[in-house]
């Protein structure tokens, strides 16, 4: 690490689900780190996710777009970041099918802007947080994805993330930039945006609304508790080998139907709430990840068993009903405006 007294870290997309959990994890685990969170606050970015650390003197929020070259360059010049973790992304598959353009702008062009700044200012490690979706779909008897699996994205979202990964590879091979790429399976846990599958099931059930399942509900996903993912990202920021890809997964494969039934049972709600809807185009049938590489090299393994993590997640949504109700109603956007104007404006803005 740098010889500076404190390590300067840029987290992009830190107001989202995984990003906000990661920011809090790093602040807890690294008392000598100073974190700048750059987030555009699009539909899934919610500053309320970080209200409990907003006044921490080691934390600074900047509202902005990773594709804004002038803004990004100014941030790097002002803070001289040691480490960068790029979690900023348009990430909802259904939205990418309706309009791919924002996914290319943020996920591809935005990543290139960050890479260029990282190259210019000499960061010690650049972590690109990607997704298992870049590998495409597995058959029912196929082995899990490894880092050697060919890229075969099937949605505009997945294609944009694969393109960003390849840009990162090119910046490492061409310029020697110390880039590490992580690809993780489906996350679950606190603060996940309610349009995602597990929060949709929980919140719709709590409101006694239909729980929609695409197609026959037999699509399979590999689930990991978000804090286990954060621990893996922390290790990769510190010890990941530049130029390498690391898959992250917990080996918890569940069909959507099985998971919906489990959640309804935890909530004491009837399975009659399940409603099958028309499948979306290009819907991948199965994902599964082999974390053998990160386990062998860095000793990482998931610490949260699926039953325990799911119960904790349900308990969080039960205890934080006001949070998800504000998100589903759109009121959270008003909170974001108040938070900027009244609480932290002078401290977080301007960007540099």
C-alpha cells in the first residue's frame, strides 16, 4: 500500500445495494481508510442506504457520473486514490432489454473513463466488479462457470458488462494497469432495490400482492449473502493478482420457484400468491459459479449459510418496512433531495 498515513479509496456506485454494503464494510474493517463514494443516484441509488455513516469524517459522497471525464479527472487529481473499486453500473436486465443505451454509456464508456484516470494517476489496484451473467447460461448438468469459461452474454446488460471486462483486460495488457476483475453470483441481503427478485417476493407478500415468476419459475440462480461478497471484494482490493479474474459464489443453487416458496413460508404467506408471467426475452436458464480460485489463492469462503442469510434478510425487510415502502412509492427520491440540500450539501459538494 501507499506510504501515506491514510489509504484513499474510490468506490463508484456506492449508494446502491452492493455498493452501500461495501462502503460500510470497508469503514468498519479499515479505520485508516478514507472513502470517496461517487454515485449518480439513478433509480437504484439511494443515499438513505448510507445515512448511518454519512457523518463519518472518513467518508465523502460525491454525486456524479462515472462517464463525466472532467469530474472523474478532478476527483483523481484531488484525492490521489490508492485503490479504486468500480461498482457503478446499470444492472437490471429487463431495463436493458427496453433500452440498452444507458447500459452502454455507464457500463462501457464510464468504465473507460475510470480506467483512463486510474492510468493517469497511477492507482495501486483497480477492481472491476462484474457479474456471472457475462458467461451466459448453463444447462442443467453443466459444471459451474470458471474463470476460463468463454464469455457468452445473452442480454444487453450482460454484453455491456462483458465489454467493460474486456476493456479492463486491455488496459492491463496494453498499459500495465493493475486491474483485477471479480464476477459474482446473485446477491441478497439488506438494502436491495425492491424490483430485484428476493425483495419483490418479500415486499409483495407483505402487502398481499401477487408474486410474479417468469416462465415456469425453474430458472436457477446461485445465491450469496452480500456481506460474503463484500469480504471477497476487500480481499481482491488488497491481494488480487493484477490481470486476473476471480469468480465469487456460494454454491447455493435454487430455482426461482423453490426460493419463492421458501420466502413465503418464512413470511407465513400462502403459495397462492405466486403468479406465473410471460418469460422475458433471452432469459438465462441457470447460473452457477466455482469460487475455487479465490478460495485457493486468498482463502476466501462464504461464511453465511443460505437458510441463515435468508432469515436475516427477511427480518431486515420486516424491520425496515418504511425504507422499502419509500422506495416502492418513489418517495426515496425526495429523501435524496432533502439529504443533499439540508444534511450534507456543503460537505459533499462540490465534487472536489
